[in-house]
């Protein structure tokens, strides 16, 4: 189930909701219970992808401490 972010048009609170694709759910603001919710664009992230970065760590000589990783 994907997580979507919505902003309440009444009070401006941003909330996250798990949305099942096979069920149409009523989305209500968690603060004011308004049904006037606006779906926000959320960039996605990819897990399991290793990023290579350069380290400027000066706390060790082996470049294998937790600061370097």
C-alpha cells in the first residue's frame, strides 16, 4: 500500500495516509476532520541502492569508521 501526503485546505495540516488501491476511502483531516484535502506531490526514494560518496573524515586513518560510511 502506498503512502500519500495530503494537506488540509481548512487548517493546513499535512498528513500521511496508507491508501489501498482496491478500496475508495474517505480522507479526513486528523486535526479538524475536514474532507477538503489536497493530495501533495511526494518524491519517492529507492532503498537498497548504494551511493558512493567521498569522505572528508579525519577521525581515522582506515576510512572505515562510522563517520566515513
